[in-house]
C-alpha cells in the first residue's frame, strides 16, 4: 500500500509538472504570437511609409519638371488645351496645331493641382517623361500625344498594383498590362496611376496606404469606387481619358458620382491581362475594364484605340472584333426598354427623375419606349450576385487584409465576413421575421459551401442570363434605360449601404455592356422628396441609403444605358443619343 501511495504521489507530481510545462509552453506560444503580430504591424507600417514616400517623390519630381517647362515655354495656353474634348485634342495633335509637349505638361500641371484638392493619385509615372520624347518623334496612333490616366490595379512595369492592400506592396510589375501596351502603341502616354478602395470590392475610394479620395463636385462627398481616383481626376479636369475596371459598378458609380461618362465593356471584349484583381478565379460575376471620359465620343475613341490588331495579338483570348463605327454612328430609331425602379432598392428621387426626363426626350425624338422589369431581382442579388462574388465565404478577401489596418470605408462592410458560418446562419434565422433582407444577405455571405454547389451556382447564372436574353427578345428591345446609383454618397456609407448595388451589379452578372451618362443635377425638389423616402423594405438598408444620398443638391444625376453582350458599339450609340438629346434640351 505504501508503494502504491508513493506511486500515486509521483503521478500527481508528474501531472503538476506537465501542467506547469504546458502552461509555460502556452504562455511562450502566446508571447511568440504577440511578438509576431507586433512585427507584422511594424512591417505593414514600414511598407506603407515606403509607398507614401514613393508617391511624394514622384509628385515632387513631376512638379519640378512642370516648373522647368513653364519657364522655357511661357506662351502655352494651358486653359485652352484643358478645355478641349478628346476628339478636338486628338485632331489638333494629328494636324500639328498642338504639340504633345504642351498638352502633356498642361495636363501634368492640372493633375498635380487636382490631386492636392482631391487626393486622387497614387503616383506619377515618371517614365512618361521619357515616353513623351519617344511619342513626339513618331506621330503615330489614334491617341497620338494624349496623356491618359490608369487605375492603380493596371500593371505598369516597375510599379506596384497594390489594390489598396499592404500585402501587395513592394511587388512591382515585371511588364505592362496589355491595355497599357496598346495605349502606348496608339500614341497615348500613360502618366499617372489613380486611387481605389482597399481590396477593390467596395464602392468608396479610401485605403490605409494612400488615404481617401474626395468628390470633385463636393469635397464632403465620396468620389465613388472602385475606380474612384479615375472618376475624381477626369471629373476634376486632370485627365481627358482614363481607364478603370468594373466588377459591380466600379466604373459606372464613380462616373455617376463625379459627373462624367464611363463604360463597362462586355466581359472579355477588352483584355484583362495585367489587371490585378483582389483575388483570381471568381467567374460568377465577371470584371471588365473600360474607358472613362468627359463625353461619349471620348469613350468611343478609347474603345476604337484598344480594339486593334495589336491587342488581339497580345491577348488571343480576346475575340478579334474591331470597333464598328457604322453601328456607333447609326441614326436608326431604337426600341428601348426602361425602368425607374428595379424592385429591390427604391431609387432616390433624382435617380428616378433622371430616367423619366430622358425617357420623355427619347420619345419626342421618335424612339419607342417599352416598360421593363428585371427578372427575379431578389433571387439574383442573394443567390447569384453575393454568393458568386463571395463564393468562398469571403475567406480569400479576409486573407488579403491580414497584417493590414482596415480602412474606415471598408470596416463595417467586412465585420460580418469574419463571423463563423454557424453564427451567420443563426443570426440569419433569428432576423428573418423582422429583417428578411438582412437575413438573406447574411445567409448568402456563407458562400456556396462545396465545389458541387459552386458548379450548380455557375449553372444557375447561365440559366439567368439565358432567361434575361429571352425576355429582351420577347419584348423586342434593342437597349435598356435604367437608373444608376446616385447622387454621390456621404463618407463611410458605401461600406454600410449595399442594397443599391443591385442597379449596377446585375449587368456584371449578365455580362452586358453598360455605360453611364450625366443628364441633370439634384434639385431642391429632389431633396424635399427624399425627406419622405421609406424604401421597399423599410429596413436599415433603406434608412442607410436615404442618409447616404442626403445633402446632394447640385450634384450630378446620371442614367445607365445597357445593351446585349458584344453590342458595345450599340450601347455607346444609345449613350451618345441620350447625351445629344440632353444637350439639345439644355440649349
């Protein structure tokens, strides 16, 4: 018995020792984890500091170059150059009445001034000064001598495409994106990269590296996103032609907010090689590059320049379909579907009024207008759009944010992404009786769950596209007129108010080309009517949307023009008709 007692005491001692050792190991492990987190934060801050220093250096060197040029070229009429449309500018450059140097330095100076007010640039491409010398001696291409701006996620050799996340910093591109290569071949001079929101999947324009971009029409409002730097720079007069990308309205929303024109091309019509996404492989809701300009002719010229043999050779996955000028210049009356309200988010008063006024102008001009309703919009938003973009339950996006401070414009949007699936499902169940839309969104944020479900989801998207095209055929419509989100939001609402994205996201899902044309401005009557806005669901998303667009008097109002896949020229022709009729009405 004594021996047994001694053995038991030994066992107890071993247990205590083991517990102590385990505790010490856990404590040491926790300390190591804490130290690693501190180190990661320090590394992130150091990367951000270097990126900011690179931007500051490029801006300073560009400003010095501008000052040197101005001293030796005192007779340059920069105001006249900046006032010209892209078409006028290219004509003057081609005929030699303007020099590429005068145009380049005029726009460089204006961009530097605009950036001081709007914070829209992530850096000047200093290589553009050498590019200018090369271009000036060649005098070739549709965009000969035109300075163009590009969104930060466009690859440009030896420059980062961070997408606003720290993990992508200090990883400069090894070569230009295809679109940048083609622009250079067409005589254009990419001279500046522009700001975007952290991780791209947001329609504001702020990140912890380069900060918040503001609206050129009202600095108390956001420029929109994700191509918000482009929208602000073009809208502020610092660029005559820019290029963005659009996975849910990322060209069209900043175009609407900033009062310019923008086109999301048919998915696959333009090359995406060298355009950095926040994560690759997502195929349910397709991203598209596209041009942004002051007028529709500028968009059309940008498309003409890109749709050339050089692009088709550089990227054989792009169908070799050149721009069809005959369709763009056609004056044949159109049969136009129209909607004021998609049934998911009640439009703001100015959004609906913009469509009504354009509809009346189109009817007076001899076009036929047909009422149209999007098919199964609630199903499309919850089951196809959200589940498509975040099929993995947002896990990949969360990983991209690791080690990085989360920008205020994104913070509230991503909080639900971090919740475990069981909690999302539980909250969805509890919220369903009182907040059905929030319940459905939470459930969709769980993703698809398996490869088998992903394949089914892809099949459902294909079915939805087929059903929508069949509905267009049944109504015999050529194009569609509909609202676009607006007016420009107050800060921090884009990450909180996602409901209105149904107006733009739908056409990425469908792969339809879609463009935005400014047609009006917000009136005092619109603001007064907004006071009684309640929304279709009368839930927190409707309340947030009302708060987001409040205080918008005087801001731009736009409409959205849509066509069937591969009919980008028809979409632009419709946009041009809207633009012409609105200008004619004003005159």
